[in-house]
């Protein structure tokens, strides 16, 4: 595997992934509806991940696929646009790759795939830490699209034997952006309680992507990701008592322990996060270093 197609190549994760893959020695084809930023891809293409013609052309010479293209929030389109765009793009990429015999696809799922964080009703998770099997309750088109994408991954494995890893990303930003999000969240911690105040440094997001592309695991798997700690600089158990007092906690929690179970990432991908916004020894400027 030496040549990777990245869809959504001009998105925030996409640009970092293209750069990180290049640094790791991969040839990269990028596919994006447009490019508002300079691309480091070896072959940057303008096209739509929903288009069989555009995706087929982008797949020429490719050994693996990273599919990131999506409308990333329910507020960024009508319900129909959000759901139809995301589901159609993912299915098109998986089917085109499967029919070509490409053996490895990594897709971007979301911590929202189980529906609780964006739910319009006052519901709470079934338990903490969140894992890939937590009970779903979906009331918005974006969360539904990510849940369907995970099902599409299973279908691609059964139909074409394509090995697919769906990464459930939490909030993924640069360190500087995360610090701003943290400041806002600390003013009202209830806004992130239903996702367990989870986050992931963009550099670790790129490392997780590369680990998923290189993993020898077969089949279709959903893998949850998060930093080892929470975004807010307060003890996790204190936040739980205040903002999620009715949610069962399945293991002891100490300090700023994360509320996302990332054991599957460790076991299947060999991935553990390296970066914390609470570390005083971080490089504040190198957003692409992995």
C-alpha cells in the first residue's frame, strides 16, 4: 500500500491527513469539491465523492482510501441534503473501491453516530465511558448518516471483502483551536456533557488514520477515538456528579480521565493518543507533526 486517495482533501482533517500521509512516505491523490487552501497532495483533483465518474477517476493507481468528505453538521444543509450527501458519498466510495478490489478503506464516522450528543430531546447516554456498542437514540440527519455509513462499511465487507475501519472522531482540532473550545466549554460544561467532553488533537487524528490504513485487521470495524483526558480542566467525576448524575459509570474514574473507551483503538490499531491540551510540554505550532 503506497498510494492513498483522500476524499474531503481540503477539509480541516483532510489537509492534515494529506500532509501526514505525504510525510509518512505515501503518494496521495486528493479529491475535493474545491480547494480553498494549497494542497500538498501529489494529485489534487476537483470532484464530488457522490459521483461515480469522479471517484472512478480518482481511484486510478490507488491502493487504499481515506474517505472524509461529508457535510459535517446538521446545521449546514437541509435534513435531506445532509443525510443524502453523506450516505450517498460514503456508499459510492465504498462500492467503487470494492468493485476495483481495493482492500482497505478508512471512513470518518463520528462520536455522534449513536445520536445522543445532538439529540433534540433531553436524553443522556446509557453509560460512561462511551464505547462502540452504546445504545443509539438518533433524532438528527447527521448522526443518522454516520450510523448508516457504519452499516455501509459492514455491507462493503460482506459484498466485496473490503476491509473497512470507521473511525468515530470526537471534536478534532488543532491545539490552539481546542484551547478556545475548552474555554467556551468551561463557561457552560453542560454543552458537551452528552459526548463526555471528548476531544482529539488533530495530530493524533492523523496518527489514528495512518494506523487504521496500516492495520492488518480484516473485516468491518467501528473504532472510537478520544484523547486520554477530557477537554475541561476539572476532575471528571466532579463534572459527572454535576452534569450527568443519573448516568451509570462502568469503571473507576480519576483525575481528568476520558469518558470514551478507546480500548478497541489500542487492540485493533495499536493506537494510543500522545497529545493533551493540558500538557505544558506541547509544541504549540506544529499542527501536522505526528
